[in-house]
C-alpha cells in the first residue's frame, strides 16, 4: 500500500499544480493560508474559531490572527456567541463568497484545458477515482470528528477570574 501511496502522491502533483495556478494569481488579495481559511469556512458554514484552529492544525491564537487579517480586508466577520462569549463564530462576507466563486471558475477553466487532452474513458475513470478518494477522506474526517467528540470536556473554571482558583 505504501508504494501505491507514493505513486498517487506523485501522480496528483500535476493536478495540484493546475489547481494552484488559479489560486496563485497575483491579483488575488489573499495568501495561500488565507485562501485555505476561506475554503474551510465555505465548506463548514458557522464554524467557530476553535473548530477553524483544529481544521488548520494551529493554536487558536494563530487562527484568530488569520481571522483578524481577513476581517480587516472585508472577507470575514467575527461574532461572539450569544450564549458563550468565549466562542467566536466566523462568517464569510459576500465579497469572500464572490472571490471563492471567481477562483472556482478559474480552476474549472484550468482543469478543463487539461481534461480536453485526455481520452474520454480516462476522464470518466479519473472522476470515479477522485470521487471514491473524496468519500474515503470524508469518512476518515468523520471518524476523527467522532473521536474528538468522545474526549471528555474539562470542567469550566469556577472563579470569576477564570483561573479556577477560589
């Protein structure tokens, strides 16, 4: 299986290059990391800051700084939860949604240029394989999410200063 994984990683390189060619347009107002934040939030509407930090595999303060920069450019809004002000909900602005749609269209054009050079049967096989890969990946993410949910929550601090010292 390791040999197959190595071969798939090598084979997917050109696909990533085609996808990145649209994202690396110098006219885009966001970095690669900021683009990743926007795409995560587009896939998971209503995600909170902690969830974004987990998805990015960074500490919450790093995710917060990324969100600050995106909010400053008008691509993201941050709002505290009505019931728990420690929780911050993140929402894409219409400008961000439009930017992501423009990038998606650029990616489609770039992919289409390559697909037209492939035999029809190979195009269908590619779609079937990528769909199966996506489903398997989503299954892995669902399993990871269930494992995270099963971890017992730490009790909340009990003192007014939030340090848990009475």
